[in-house]
C-alpha cells in the first residue's frame, strides 16, 4: 500500500528534514505535496536526490487528496488546518505542541508506546512530542520496563535549531559579529546567545517553571507512565544542532551500572558510548544527522537509593522532530491504517 503524503511547513528546517527522511527511509509514497504559507508559493524543495517539488499554499490545498499529512508549521497553523484535514479522512501527525495534551489524541514515540497509534481515529490526529521529551523517554523506556523509574531530574542543553532557522541565523551572525566588534542585538532570544547560555526556553508559567519544562513533565507522564515524577530545567546553548541532557533518575527496584548498560545496549533507537577516558562520551556535534539517542557517562548516584545518572544526546531535528514523525507514519503504513471522514 502506498500513501499520498502532504508536508505542511515544507520550507522550514524540520519540514525539509521530513522530506529528506521520507526519501531516505523509502516510505511508500504515491504523491508528495509540499505545502506552506501563500508567501512560499512557487519555491522549490528537494525530495530525495533527484526530485524537486514546487511549494503550494496550505490554504488552497484539499486534504482529501492526502492520506497522511506531516505538520511542522507551528501551533496556529495546526490549530486551523489539522482539524480540517482530519475531517476529510487525512491522518495528521503534528509536530507542534497544540494537540499534545488532548486526551483524544495520542502522543507517540514509536520505540516507547507504538500501541497508542490506534487511538488516532477519534480526530484523525496524532501528536509528535517535544524534542527534548522524545530523546528522554527513548532512553528511559527500557530502564522503566525493567526497574520501574519513579523520579527523574533532568537538565537540558538545547541547540538553537529547536527555535527554528532564524534562531540559527542569529547565533551565526552574533558569533561572527563578536570577532569584528559588532554589537549583538538579541531578536530571537531574550539575551545574547553567542558565547552564552540562556536558562529560559518558552514562556514563564505562574510557578516559575517555563512551558518547555512543563512540557517535559506532562508529556513524559502521558507517554511513559503517569506515576513518574519529573522536574526539568531547560537551557538554550550556543550549539546549532543536537540537544543534550543530564539525567538523574531513581527506580523502585535495585539497579546498578552493569544492569543499566545492558538494557540500554539492547534497546531500540539507543546507542551506548561510555568509556571512562578522554573522548569516551558523545557530544551534540557528533550526533548531527544521526537517528539514535546516544547515552554516555552512566554512573551510580550515591545520594539516593537506586539512583543513576547518564548523559543523553540526540539530533533534535531528526529524532527530536522529523524522524519521529516519519516513524509514526511508518507505524500507520505498517499496520495498513487509513483515516475515515469524520
């Protein structure tokens, strides 16, 4: 069975990555439609090595012509067009935060909760989790299955690409400007990002946490286990691609380093590189373009019973966004699922 696939937000960094990932993984495509706002009509985007697609307006597109639509155009676009697509029988996989906590919409990481895919039929919409949540739950899933994770403390070090291409441009221009003594003027971020770190991602909430930190907590509960307690501190760092996380976790059952390494090495979508020597760990620079979640620096946390620590790195544009979305589409294709008109 082949599918007609629409990419909404095809001109953005994640949209382009979705197109590349679909081609690389040989998704069973019949027709591919590149969609964006009216200002992008006529622009060209690549699909595979040879095919070039002309961008069309999402406003004028009839979603009855698509079986699956991959959305990466922000919450406002998702809010407006995803229900329209769903009502016409098109299965939407949305990369924004708009639908994630809707009880009628599954939130899926294929290595963690693939069975949730059957819940799409209430609205024909599936939500893709936050990039930092995805890599965290991929790493925690095999540990939780065997040792029952009860509490997680995570600090993130998130690349600027998580805020889009304008944020990447800002880091590049500020870094270049510093060497010629130009004054850095923040536009995409609240403070200068070049040679700096910013402990602030997304808007502040009443309790002092940011929405990014809240997302990690509630999404982990929805995807992995509602009984897991989690607290996050999210930081933007001057890295172009690749989110990093320092993860402290506690388990109900007895656990040690050997057991953790064993279950992680056997886990889908995880690569362990952990040597107690110089260069015996993975950095974000090394995972750009990689599909797996990489784990390093596994060690015992001596401050709590059954506590462990690890370092976790992944390409946020791939596993954190485009790849996970395409993997959800592969779940749909593998089970030969189709949307029905609502």
